[in-house]
C-alpha cells in the first residue's frame, strides 16, 4: 500500500466494498469520511477509484465538488458540466440552463444498461440484478461548507432525494469528506432524513505509526546497496537506527512541522540519496534541514486558485508601499483582477468564501494579523502582513497548476 495510505487499510477496504456494492448490486449508496486535514481522505478515494477503473468492469465517472467553491447551485452545475466534458460527455448548454437542480443534470448521465430497459428489452429489476455499467461517484469535499454557507440546503436535498431515493436512472455513490465531527447535526431535518451515510473515521497517525512507516520504507532500500551487501546486514542497521530515542525524537520533530506522510517519505528518500554505506541519523537530519527551508514554496504551490490570487494580491499591495493591509484591501485587488481576466472560469468571486481562503493563508503561516483578534472586532478590517518573500511567492506560483494569466500577474511589475 502507498505510504500516503499507511494505516488506512481498514478504511480502504470499507470504501472499496461500498463502491463494489453500487457496481455489482446496482444499489445507490453514500458515505461520510471524517478526519483532520492531511489524514488521507482524498488519497484514499483516488486510490479506490483508480483500482476499480483499472479492473475495467464498469465505467466510473467521478465528479469532484468543493464546498468552498461550489456551494452555490449554479457554480456546482457549471463545474460538473466542465468535468463531464473532460470525460467526453457532452450536455447541451441550452438544456443545462433549463435544469433547475444539479441532480437533474446528473440524471442525464444515464447508465447504458438503464437505457436498454427503456427500449423494453429488460425490466428495471433485471438491470439491477445484472449490476451497473456506469457509476457516478460524486465527491463532496469540505462537506461542512455545503451545509453551513447557503441559507438553505436545497442543493444537498435535491442530490440525496432525487439521486439516492427517487428511482434515479443513474447508479450513484456520494462520498462526502469533512473535518467536522458534528456535521450531521448541522443538516436540515429534511436532508438528514434522506442522507444516512456510512461513516468512516480517519485518525491522525501517532509518532510510533510514522516511525513504523519509515522503518518499512528504509527496509526497501537495501537493493541500492553495493554488490555482495547482505539484506540481513541492512535490516540490522535499520533496526539499530529506528530503535534509538534520537530517531523517535526526530520523527516527533518532523510531525510538529508537517502532517503529510509524503513529506516524511521524501525526507527518507533525500537522506538515502547521500548514503555511502553506513546508516546514520544525520543523513536524514541534513535532508530535513534542507527540505524545511522550502516548505513555504511547497505550501504556496499547493494552494487553490483563489488562495493564490489573494496571496498575489497581498504581494502587489506590498509593492505599492503598503506594509500592512486589511482583507477588504486584498479582496478589492483580487476582485478587480478577476473582472479583467477569466481566472475562475467565468465565475464571480464570493466575498465570504474569499475570506475563508484569506484566513487559511494565516493558518498556513503565509500571513498574519498585526494586532490581536477579539470577538468585538470585525476581522475583515484588521490589518495584516505578509510573512513570505516575493521570491518565495513567485517560485511557488511557478510550480503550481494555476492558470497562466495568474502566473503572469504574480511577476508583473506594479505601477
């Protein structure tokens, strides 16, 4: 199992079983993945979908929506339409404008086996017994934002009612992910009565878990040893290193600065690149010191388009001799740019979601408030400052997957 899924074998088996029930039994299902950020929820979903797709027994169409960007019905519809087109499924634009709900759009992506029953060649019961030929996997990331941002949970209700409970012609599995353990309590009564997902919990790895994962990774490196080097000798070196208190302390240090298994695995790979025959802790400590200097750039390169836009807007305000600025200043700069360029695929910037992205930048340590935040102060007007350099922003943007026009904006000279 890949290192990013270490310790998630049971969760992976559960999600795999749910999807197979939809495929082989034709039963529409839903599941809720709950756990802290970087606990492997998205990686697990991708892994299971990839495995089932490679088997080739069924066509899996996965639609990914995020509560931060797609909580509005219209935004969710157009994002779904865009993803369907990437998969070669064309829905007429004029027809989309007439569809009121996202569920109506997805109902057009029928299972081919269901179309056969429409022609009178088989009953619906026969189709379900034979299994599905096409399954729609709807992934609702940041599910709590779908619940808390809109005034009414109309879109959620239409999805769970029309697709899961009203004899939909599409075979559907809804996978929701969230960091909030109380999200089910926030659902409206009408949604909660229709949405009864199987809940899967993700727990953060302990230092002992991470140490075990890194030990397994080190054991796989013995094949790089010189000719004649015995696996038993390598295993002895690995055991000696991993059993020391210094190694466990080093693992704890890494976990205090980063929470992704990928980061820990990269440290091991970088350390082994300098290996010259004897396994010592300084190999990995040097790799960590080198890698940790690049963390701001890595964080920036992984930001969403909206988060990158706000960060670049702060950079541009700073170049205008504004050492500090409020969210209102930053949003005005970003919104003005979005008006002139179709950065968000033609969608308007939402102030509420932009403010959440703005606060996310604070949580990542890329910026912070210059004064204490109190309950009786409106945070939109509190001054903040950048904590990263212009060069770190430009390098991070260069390595990101953001639109080219945004990369140009990051390096453009400000008058």
